[in-house]
């Protein structure tokens, strides 16, 4: 039994994977965590099941026999805002980025830990429909007031440039969600800067130095190498 907070009601999770061993493992892990599992071995089966009775979230493998998992993610996202997590093998960085840009909220790399999977899923479910709420958050000694555009660390004001604050705002409002390089660049700088990864890295480094400082033990801005960044609070 996984030591996680149980959902108050059994939430339906669509699980799409054509490997029987992984599908069985996911069913056990999620059922032990209190979820109702809706299994599917193909993208077509997944679309049918989601249409008949929409789930609260989906876990989608990137490699499916009848359709690219990225395309399945894109099709689900056309009519649903439910959280979508993708499963990928180590080294599939380009596929991960494509899936995230198609609308996935997060990804889990195989082989995955059951506790991490459940924690990521629960975090994604909590975020659902909540992005316009909680304009003021705290993470360790860091305080962020999005409405007032004020950031404090250990009670002291942190002075950010407009670009740095906009970057932090996007990360905070999507906290816990992995934001790709292209998504961050497009939202903060504009679509024409979507490939300027070095600019993003430079600003992330400066932002980290200001909001985390030398003594901040908790890294609130976490790097997913080759993919993007997430605000971890």
C-alpha cells in the first residue's frame, strides 16, 4: 500500500499503455492509491473510453501501436482540460518536448517509482482549474505576491527586472508543471523567441540567484535537462 493521501472520491484515471506488464503495474499502483483505473492498450480504445465516460486524468505512453502518444495527447486536449501525464523511456527528450507542447502536463520516465507517479498525478489533479487562484504563495523563506508583483526572501524585498518577474509568474502559476523551453520563451518573450534557449538559461540563472540565494536549501526552480523548468513548491 502506497503511503499517499487518498482522494476523497474515486477519481477515474485513463491509463494507456500497450505493454501488459506496465499496464498491470499501473493498475495496481493507482488502485492502491484510491483511484479508479480505466485501462486501454491502444489510442483508439483510449479515445472511445474517454468519450463514453470522461476521466479526471490520463496517463499516456508515448509509444502506442496505432498512434503516436503525442498525437493522442493532442486529440484529448482538443476537448478536455484534464491533466495528462506521459510515460517515456530514458533518452526520448525530443518526444517529451513534443508531448508537452501538444498539451501534456507532465511526464514520467520509465522505469518509474510508484510513489513519484502517484505524487505527480495528485499534484496535477490539484492544479486542475486552479491556475487563476492563490495569487500569493510561500515556499520556504520565499514569498510571492503575483497581484502586487512583490517578491520577498526572508522578509527582504527581492528586486526583479520585468522579464524576471514575468518568467517567475509563469512558473508559479503553473507550479509543479513542467514548462518547456519553447513554452516559457513564447509566453514571456513572444513566439518569435521560441528557439532562443540560451537567453532563457541566462535569465533562469539570474532569477535563481535572486529568489534562492546562496543559503536557500530548497531549489524552487528545478531543471529538467533538455526539456524545461518547473516551480517545485
